[in-house]
C-alpha cells in the first residue's frame, strides 16, 4: 500500500528520536522506526521536533486585527478595552469581521495552530459577530477546528437583552456557554450568573468556558461558585475558568480551601499570559502585581491548564502574531516555571492540555490519531519555546498546508562562519 505521506526521522515531544510517521486517508497509520513503505510524499524531519498542532483555547476572534478602530486604548485597562469594543461593535459589519477573522486563521495555520476556541460577543441584538464567526467556522473547517463560545461581554444580567441573545446564539450553533460574572453589577448578581449559565449548559449538554475573576480584586471569588456549580451539576471536566487573575491577589489561606474545590470539580484553567501581564495591576503603585493566576499551585493540584492567546491587535492588546510559543514563553516567565520539567510542561499547555480542554478527538501523535502535525526548527519542546521556533512544515489530514523556511542568517564577519542557525 502506498502511503499519502511519510515523515522520516522525527523527534517527538516526549523525547523519542529517529521516529517515522506514516499517514493515510487523513490518519496516522504508524509511528515507529524505519518505516519502508512507499509514499506519495516523503518529508525528512532531519531529527527536528514534530508535535501535534498548537491549540489556542482562548481567543476573541470577532475583535482580532481591529487595532485602532475607532481609536486606541489609552489607559491600557481591561475596562477601557471593553468600552472601546462597545464603540466598535455597532459600526462593524459581518463582512468586516469575516475578513479579519479569515486573515487571522491564515496566520494561525502558518504558525501551526490546529484548533481555536474563540469567544464571540453576543451582546449585540443583530448578533453580527455570531453570524460572521459561524460562517468562518464553516469555511475554515478543512484546515482549522474552530469552537465558539457565546460570550455575554456586557454581562448576561447587566445587559438587558443578553439572556435572549445568548440563547439565540446557542440555537444558531454556537458550541459553548460563556459568562463574565465579575462584570455583573454586584457580587451576588455575578454568582447568580454563574448558576444560571451552568444550568443552561447542563440542560443543553454543552461545555462552559467563563471569563472568571479577571480582576485584581482578591474578593472576586466567582471561581468558587463555578467550582460548586460544576460539581453540583455533574459537569466535571467540562467547565473552564478563563483568566482567574484575582487568585493572584487572594490570601493564601482562602486559596488553600479554593484549589481543592477546583480540583474536585476538575475545573479547566485557562490563563492568558500575554494579555494579563499587560492589563492587570494598572491601579497598583509599586510593587506591581503580575496578575497571572496561580499556575504552579494549580498544576501541583492536578488541574488541567492550557495557556490561551486571548487577543491580537485589538482593543485590549496591540501586539501578537498568532504564536502559541510566544504565549507559552510569557506564561513560563510570569509563572517562574523555570525547571526543565516545568518548561517542557509549558509546551503541553499550548498543545495536549488545551486539546483536552476543548475536548478534541483524535488529537496526538499515535496510530489512529488525525494526521495533523507541525515540524519545528528545534530539537525539543524547551528549545521550541526558547526560540519561538519556526514552523517549517504544517500538516493537516496528511497534507502539507504551510511551509516556512528556517530563519538562518547569512553572516559577513571575517573569520567567523558564513551563516548562523539559531537551533544548532
Ligand atoms: Fe478573554
């Protein structure tokens, strides 16, 4: 039998070297040494790292690439970003959002991203973003898995039509129930919104992914209610808390009670390091808090943690390049995850952990998995993060969908090598 694709001499994220990967009919049919079968296409990995695709568990694709429209965020705060987004929403069309989202998906593919969970704002009676991203989800399906979260940006209770619009969005085919309890008018309303949204998801058999406690206020404790409702409704493993930045500022005694409750609920945790190191602690003098949730402690308690990108060139964040290694790099630094094991874990936080959070089927580099993978210009996951390594080849369903040449500089230095390869 002739294979569709044979990838030779790969290093896998777990450290195995000299591995060949055979692909046929969109699936991986063998992962072993010295595969000799004929193949329509053979790629020599030359001992470099081959990974399953990067997975972004948290993005706002309806806002991405809108930077400067209609103006810039001057204070740099989350709340000015929300206000700015409120100015942009009424003037953007379905076509505007689709054009920006499709360009973002092109970038994401070139950076080896295979799946994205995107929040889509439903606080808009026209549901412009929902209409646009449902169409984008359909168009990109051959090369990118897009999961959509119905996100009530202005508060499911605080916004007068959000409850109705959220249900409309779910009926239209949005996949996951979102929320933003810390933006409701009171702590009590925030907690009630968590209960309402979890019950809605449970009734419909959907997952939950809530913006939760994205605040420097140590008394923002909606994650406690999220864990409670998850356990009460039997939704363990199907509920994610995104951001959770207030945990950074909570006192240690309270956290010593909270984390076991989160573990009991098998709550998924999605920090967004690039954005929260930029947005948090804007009201602090010195010392300034970092504002990232307690990643090492949550990891030690066995919670599944996936780093998300959150934003790229939008009202909240002016930078970004759809690079999940950039996200892992920032998460590693802010969380001081500097041991070899912890650095390697940061690679899992943008691959396998995030795939688990999204519930992706057939993800991985094993026989029977989908033939989706990335060849990186790096020898191992730590080097990939260190270099934010070039994605040399991106493969989807056993076919090459993107190639980028290695970043090797030609030098003009007397007595020195003619070129320098950052990975060697
Ligand atoms: Fe977000």
